[in-house]
C-alpha cells in the first residue's frame, strides 16, 4: 500500500483531532503513571564526628597526625548501623517515640553509613518514602550508635549536622519517554490504521 506525500498530508490533516486526542491521552497516562508508580524517597542524614580524645599538651604536628589516624580508622564504624544491638535499639527508639514498629531486616536495608571524604565524620543515612519516618530513623540510629560508642572511653562522638533530602525517582523520566514515544507513534500512524480498517488495504489488494 503506497501513499503519496500529498495524500499523507491530507490524511494527517483530516485526522488531526484523533492525533491530538491520542497525544493528550498519552500525556494523561504518563502523568497518571508518574503519580502512581514512583514514590518520593527521603534521605535523612546525620553526620557523626568520631575522634580520639586529644591528650594533654599535644603539639600541632601530633594533632595533625591524630586527625589523619582518625580519618584512616573511621571506615571500621561503617558497619555499626547493621549490627544487631544497634538495630534493636534503633527499632525500640522508633517504637517508643513514635509508635512505629519496623522489622529489623527492613530497618537494616533502609540505612547505610559512609565516611565523609577527608573528614573524621561518619554519615548515617536513613531512607524512606515518608519524610517523618526517615527523620525518625536517622535520629534513632544517631542515638543507638552514640550509646554503643560510649564504651570507647578514649573516643569522642558529636553530631555535627542533620538534614533531610528528597531524592528524585529515576523512573519518572523513563516513563515519560516510553509513553510519549508510544503515544507519538500511535498518533502518526492512526490515520493509516483508520484508513486500512475502512478497507483501503483490501481495495489495493483487489487491484
């Protein structure tokens, strides 16, 4: 079935309302999927400064050397949010202060701890689709980790920063691209599909 350029233009113009309707439906479907499928992810971060207590009368070079050592030793604390005693204490804190009970495994999967580059700071990040739950969990781990590190008498633990970030869901752009490509293709092909259904294809075969 061969269609001349002039006839293509006539078809496109004739069925323009149908093409616009398909595009509007595609945009509506894309908006609906983006509202329903992706959930916003909130990351509550707590920065814990973990350093050895300075000895009396330390020289400047000794303090610099101790700081380098603190930075070097910091990664060993990254596993703390996943330790059983810390998870249990964090879960109990969240339940007592907000009445939110969370399975230990789920709580463990929602948290991570990473050293801040070039600083003796451990960044604890709790993620959740709820801003309040993310903030509560970060606070719970802050308390649990600090309490468990108090047994290290020669260390000092202080909180230097708290913040909550809303991270975009990467699926949003992919959904828009998929829906618009499919919708655009259907809009372009719709005049030919309608013409074919009306019998244009069968007439050409008969000729």
